C-alpha cells in the first residue's frame, strides 16, 4: 500500500514529465527561414533566432509573457 511520500513522488514525477515535454526544443530551430511567433504570427527576426534558437515568440510577445508572469507555454 502506497504512503503519502510514494503518492507525492508519483505526482512530482508526473509534473516534471509534463514540464519537460512542454519545453523541448523545436526540431528545426534557427535554420528555418520563416519561423513565426506563436503569439502574434509575425516572423521572428533572424538576430533573435540566432541569439535564442529555442525562441518561439518575438521579443515583444516574450516581454509581454514575462510581464504577465507566464513563462510556460
């Protein structure tokens, strides 16, 4: 029979797995020529793609996300 620590471990493992799955890098980052912002749909500038190849948002939308405190997709 599982105790509270076992149950907590299962919950923590599930949350960690979900968080890691959401933060995987795109398969074709930085090399794609037309990566669009997932928030506003505009093209992410080349300089941003080179500086942050994992970025899925433009600088403006990322700033808004951070101001709202929702760094997670």
